[in-house]
């Protein structure tokens, strides 16, 4: 997978939306953050493996599965990238775009995981 270099001082996550929908309930927020930290890495791996094997339905399904959690964690740019992957897989065109999109998602997720682990300590 191609990796995209981005500004390392940039914060990727924003928990404002999660605070709003949880009515600022710290326990609920912790549960959702932990769920994201637990479920996203295997879903990313599945998406990458499915891409490598040309299983476009599973690539699309994995991208679709991650979109809501990206939204809750304030990762709007990843929600857009996942939606693009879904569209490509659905339409079976521009497949060459998928590899860099997966790389960007993985790169930003790694930074987001670190941010969210730190945020858990503050909730």
C-alpha cells in the first residue's frame, strides 16, 4: 500500500460530534472510542487483503462499515475516502485509485489511534 505523508503536527480526530450525540457522557464516549480502536484495525486489514485479492465486494463492504465510525471520531476526510472506495468498487472503474486511498486511510488511522488513546486518558 502506498503511504501518504501528511503534516505530523495536525490533529486528525475531533470528538465534538461524539460529545454531542452522547450528551457528553464520558462512559459512552469511552465505549465508542474503544470499539473504534478494537474494530478498525482488523477491518482495515480485511480491506487491504480483499484489495490484494481483487475481492471488490469485500473491499466495498469494509469501506462501508468504517464510514459511520469515521464520522463519530471526527475523521471526515476518511469518511470521504471510504465513500470513494465504495463508489469505485460499485462501479468497477478507476480501481487504480483504491491503493493510494487505502494507504491514506491506514496512515491517518495510525495517527488517529494514537490521538484517541491519549483522549481516553482525559475522558
